[in-house]
C-alpha cells in the first residue's frame, strides 16, 4: 500500500541566470555573428544606442525623480579593454553598471553603400561590375551576353534553358536529349538547333563553359589559341590520352605522341594554363572575408596584443529614455522601460566580459607561442586547452568557446585561435615537438624534394628521425594527407608546380 507524505532533501544544483546564459552565448559568437546580434538588439531595444548617437542637446525632463547619470566617455587604448560604471543610484538593478564603454564606431564595421546597381541600364556600369563575380553569378553573366547577342528570340529561349542547366563549375548537368525533349513541348525545333545554341554558349566568356566533360572543356579552350606544333600535340593528348595524364604516365604519353621530354614539358605547361572549371570564377556564393579579432605586434622588442577596435561598436544606455522611467504614466510603461534598461545593461556587460576574456586568452597564447611569431610554424610549441585554462583559472569549455571562430592577426598571417593548439611528439633530446611544427617540417621537406624523384613516406620518416623527431610512418602519412599533399607517386611530375 502506497503512503503519501513529504520528504526533505538537501542538495546542490547549478542554476544559470539569464545574464550568465547571455554571456556564455556571446562568448562563442564570431565577430560577424556578434555584430548581427548587436544590430538586432539596437533595433529592438530603444534604451540601447551607439555612443556616437548620443544627443547632447536633448531636452531635460523637469522634476526628474531619477538622479542624473553622468557619462564619462574615455577612449580605451588598443592594448586593453576596460569599462567604467556610472554613478547611477536609481532603484533599478544596482549590481549592473549603467555603461560599459567599448572602443569602435558602427561605421567602421558596416559598409553602408548599396551593393545593387544604380538601375540606369548603363552597359558600362554593368561591365564594371563583372569583376564582382560574387554579386552577378555565372548564369547572370551568361544571360547578359545572350541578351546582347543577335540570336533569334527562339534561340535565346533555348539558351536560357541551357544556361539554367549549368552547374557552378560551368558544366552542362543534364543530357542534351532531355533538354531537347523539354523544349520541344513549347518550341518547334530540332535537336540540331539545341546543339547549335550550345556551341554558341561555349564560345562566350568564360570560354569552355557549357562543356559536358573535362575533355570537351579543354578542347574548347585550346581552339582559341594560335596554332602551333605544341598546340597540335596538346589537342591530341586531350582527345585521345587524357586518362594517361590523370595517371601521370608520362613515358606512355611521350611514346604515343612521339615527342621528347622538352616538348612534353611545354604541353603540360600549356594544359596547366587552362581552366578546368571555367564557371568557378563566377560562383554566386559570396566570398568570406576574415576580420581578425585581435592583433599581435612587436613593440620595443616585446609582443603586444590588442583587440580589433572595429569589431565591436561602442555601446551605451540611452540616458534620455532611461530617465523617462520616472515619468511613466502607467505600470505597463514603467515595466517596459525597466525591462529594456536591464537588457541593455546586461548586453553591454556581456560584451565587455567577452572582450576581456578574449584578450586574456590571446595574450596567453602569444606568450606561449612567441617563438612561432618570430620564426614560424617550425617553432610552434605543444599547447592544449588545459594549459591556458589553468593559467587563466577558467574552465576548458570556456577556452574552447573563446578560441572558436576567433582570429589573431600575426606577422605570419591571420590564424584562428585554435590553430595555436596542437598535440606533442617526443624527441630524442627528451623535449617535445608540436604536431604543427612536424607538419611544417614535412611541408618544407616536400617543397625542397626533387620533383622527378619525390620522397616516399618512409624516406620522410627517416629524415625526421635524423632530426630527432620520433614519428611513425603512418603518422607521417596522416599529416601529409591532412595537408592535402598527394603521395610520392602522385607528386611525381616533369615540371615545377
């Protein structure tokens, strides 16, 4: 028989406040995602504003019950990111500071110029935009050429369907017969009409677009080059022996084409000058540009880390609307202002916390990897998340969030924070070497090898062992494949890459 009753237990549970949840979420956002988050907050919250939008000439509300908040705007240096709380003694959420100043302007982040054309139909203006392939796209680029051509209206309809069947690389995806069957339902045409229009498209810019396979694509491009013996042999190679090129069987190629090694090298150089994916330059996908979150520079012999001031805008509470809280006529209005004021302060504080944490992590990374800054990849030291977490007295998950999609500008280039973390491999001297350094050594050995006699994985392993790096052949193969470097057989070539 079941008995009902009360049972008292003592235990601990982890409860995350909304402020902590927001801070953690912002911590893992990239700079672009953070900008979008802030932009949305500015649109939704009238009590949040950019510092440069502050209106010093705003009218003062008489008989304000709230103490007047004073804003002390202080420019932050590039090497630190700090915040000052104003002396707001209102009854609202005393533990959250009024303002936490950042160090960027909104105009520095967003390009306000429209990416659309001016719409005046100026052909010259359109041609100037052809270089911006991300905006126009391959299909639009081809359709514009079709509209400017002297094709008949029926041929232009055929061309539009054919162009719509191209993939991003510029190849015709659907069989010509299927395209013809679809067109004949609406147009009185023969399949020869479709073939003629396809030939016309293949001569448009970029040359080779509309090909049905690699062989046809290369032959179309070769047809636009001036005649020569090398061109004639190159055409023979593509028409009948392209499979030998894929296998890098140069001896058989020389035998079938009846050519010497010098001529073969010229042919290979010619083929490498062609574009096997002519449509890729007109991909409709927009390019992704990396904006560094932090910089490291050598100043007076020391590496100095600073945050990128252009990544985060200078936010503050709109004090004009905040002061209106005391003038609220209803409980609903007072609740609205109070809620938005609290959210604005939380966001400012969370962004400031994110910047401080990111700067501290960047400084710790640079301190550990100063040799990389000076000498490059081969001087990279082993580093794991726990090392930074213990140094900064943070949890590893926090370091993981900070190092994801955050980028550091160094004298060696722009790298994701995670790039500086790698496992270690023991050496003969008793010290350790990072996997990144080993990859750099492998790349250097392969770049310096005789391309006629490329180094095998076993040879690479022996060379590393001679340098005191104890690494297995399978590890060398794994690192090589991770760097997208072909095997020694596939690297064998007759001319420099």
